[in-house]
């Protein structure tokens, strides 16, 4: 019996790993080597090769392989496969037997939410063809999955299991499951439609859009798919006679245009699908609309405007003091963030919830901007006395990111253009370069010929010439045509990218390398949870006199606001406040990956920065953003056994 159980668990692990490989390949959108995959998934190269062989057989034509480059997804084959699956699944009730533990957990929760109030354990065992041992393990996982939701839990009697909790909490559970299932397909309404086989969500969507147009009411396009998930869950639950209960006042919400829209919408939907209209459902949907509308629900002299203006001043001052970034002169940022904060304050008042489908990409691509947003979220929490969700923090990051770009935080590079042609052609050439790259380049001089001493006196970062030149100066040079065609633009773009790389390396050499010490480098650190990792590393830094005693609690407080883990297997925990005695970066390469939020983490970079060295935070995140794009380098770093090896890899 034990061997059979081990075999079941082995097969489940293998299937989960193969799914993860497909997810990585879809996200990567480029070649990735078997060595990178083996490091990220903490398995051997041979295991990856075996997995890829099985995947190629099961998904014929979907995966391309190269001895030199590794593996990648065939995008055309992927689109055809997805289209075929969608057509086959359209309007068909899904009766597939769940194969993996993750699928079974979702199956159990779905059954308890939509099919029956209680599940007989023996019937469940035979329905999905698994052993009693497997069911018990799955129940533990279901209980863990539900642990993050206040007010809902899995209860077991002798022969049955059921969900205990409020209707709103149960819906939160299912919406999260659906969001996870549609990961990577948030903008695909047809994909979301497949999740609700008992009614046509596309027709429901069309009804909603007609009503919104009738009322001249606009919903933010980027949040519309998640709004349809909410609609689908609500309808599915109501068709099974499950309704929300509300204790909060309805008088204020009834006076809003959102309530009028919600009432008209549910009146039509319930009539067409033949179930009862429920007042609480109307109020709940009106609350959701408030979180997704474009225009504010207040006049320019309302209380929210005054609060938003006050908060905006606090935000600008905080960013300037903490990060040495000044947004005070950016009126576009001020106008945009004030409008956003008014909407946010309105959502807080009505307890409306928004979902940010771009959250993972924002965290991965703009770590510094997201970090600023987390701290700003902390300010808003103190100001309002309400908790700000990670999704809301992601929306703040969009405003900050746009302002950050406008400030040209990335450096201007100085260029000397060499062009011995007529003044008319010279002007046209320089104008086209600046039109395309004016946010990154400054042309300091346009010369008719090359003279080393003149060029050296200008100290350019880059030479651009319309004629071939041989020179011995330590300055990069590119050759373009006088008309600056597409190929020339690509050459300039590549040159800027290389200059960025050199700049980040100089900053790393000058500022970041000195933060890394052998005594705070932990290779093959054995911990079972992310909490243990943070606690261990913080304790060692405190014992070494690098941080204050409050550093650990401040780091946990930052993590509670939003996990600092990323999809490629690393995390960057740090304190909310500057509580370092001596700026330090602790590094841990874990012996086994730990679950850190939604990601498995193998590499941990714990940053401790002194208040008077806060500029290091910006340099660190700029460097990290550059590092995150290099998955091969990340996979090598996760095997570095010493500080010396770590530094040699990232230099």
C-alpha cells in the first residue's frame, strides 16, 4: 500500500512540474535552457529532459527545442491549440476527472460551492478514483488554501465535509480560484465564459454593456474581465439559491447611478435565466461598479478632493525624502493621482474591491516603483485607518511609474554626431535621432570630420557617424545612414541598451558590491517557510551589529503588505523603515525552495539600508530590474557557493 501511495504522489509531483514548465515557457516568450529550468524547479537536468520528452509527446508541435538555445513555445501552435480547446469546451459541461492534487482541491471546493452543501467522503473517493490516503492529503491542502480567508473554513464530520462561513467569503474563495485558472487569459472573455457552462456569459456581458451605454457610464477596460468573473460567480451561486447577506447600510448606495445600473442589469438577467432577484446582490454589484468606474462620484469641492489633495502632498514629500525622487513639478502626476485617490477613498467608504490583472507584471518589471507604491499604501492606511490591498498598490504603481519615466530617471547619454554632408541633411539626421531617442540621448556636437582631441574634450558616451571611421578612443561608435532608417534605429537602441548595462555595472561595482559580506552569505540554508528565512537572516544581521532590533519586525510588516517574491524564484525582503546601522545585503541560497506568496523561492536578497544612504535603494532596484531579465544568470547565481563566486557571476 505504501508503494502505491508513493507512486501516486510521485506522478502528481511530475504532472505539477510539467504544468509549471509550460507556464514558464509561456511567460518567457523566448528560448530557455534546460539548465535554467532545472535550477528554477530544483530538479536535475535529466529530469527536465524526461519531462520535455513527455511534454513533446503529449503536446505535439507545441514545444520547439534547440541543442544550442534550449526550449521555447511555438506561439502559432499554442494559439491553434487554445482555439481548438475553446471551441470544444464551448457550452459543454466539464466532466473531466481531476488528475493532480491542485485540480482535486479545486474540484472539491467547486462541488461544495455549487453542487452540494455536503460531500460524502466515500462517494468522493470513488468519484475521482483516488485512495482514502490521497483524499486526506487533499483535504489538508484545501484547509490550507482556505486559511487565508477570514470567515470560511472546511469542516469534517465522520463521513462528510462542508464549507462553513458567510456567502461573501465563499464567493471570495471561488473568485480567487477562477482568477488563478484564467491566469494569462484575463483579457479573454471567451475563456472566462468557459468557466460557466450553465449559462451564456457572453450574452450576459452584452446585456451589461447595453445598460452601461444607456446610462453613459464607463468602466475601466483593464478591469472589465474581472468584473465579468464577479458577475459569473454571482449568477452561478444565485442559480443554486445562494445569496449574500449584508449588514451595512443601503441608503447611501441607493442614491448612486451604480445602484440604478445594477438594479436594471439584475432585473433583466434574472428574468432571462429564471431565478429570483435579490436586493443584496444588487447592492453588492453596485459596490463593485464603484471600484471600476472611470468618472468620480463627487463634485470638485467634495470632501474626497480635499483629502486626496492632502494625501498627494504627503506622497510627494515622502517619495522625495525617502527615495530622493521629486514629483512636485509634475502636474500630470498630481492631477492623475488626485483623481485616483478620490476614487480610492470612495471605494474604501463603500468597501468596494478591485482586482489588478497587471499586478504580477508590475511587480516583476518595476520593482522600485512597486516598492514606492507599497510605502505609499502604508501612508494611505495610516491616513484612512483602512487596509489597502496589493491590487490597489499596483494601480498606484502605474501612476508612479509614468511619473518616474517622465523624470528621465534613466540617464541621458551624450552623443557626438559625425556627418560630413550638407547642413540640410545634417539637420534632418539629428532631428530624426532626437525624435526617436530624445528621451535618452543629447547630441552635444555635430562635426564634419573626426578629430580625437576635439572629441575627447566633449567627453561623449557614444559616437554616431554616417561614414566609416577607424579610431582608438575608448568610446563606442556606431555607423548609420544619413536618412536614419529602421536598421539605424535598431543600432542606436542596441547602443543605448549596452550603455545602460555598463552604467548599472559601474553603479553595482561602486555601491552594491560593498554591501555583500561573507558572514551574511548563506549557501544551502535549510528553512521550511519564508518566515523562518527572514527570521534567521535578520537575527544574524542583528547579532553582527548591522541592523537595529526593530529591523526584523519592520521587514515582516513590509511582507504582510505585499510579498516580495518573484516568478523566477527569488525574493527581496526589506524593512519598511530605514533601520540599518550599516548598509548590508544578506544573501541566502536555500537548500530547498520555500513557498513565498504564490511563488517557490530559492534565492533571497535581504536588503538593509541606512537612512543617510537611501540612494542605494534606487541603485539596487535599478540593478535588480536589469538582472531579472537574465534567467540564465539567475539560474547560475542560485548555485553560487560563496560570495566570491556570486560577485564574479554578476560583475
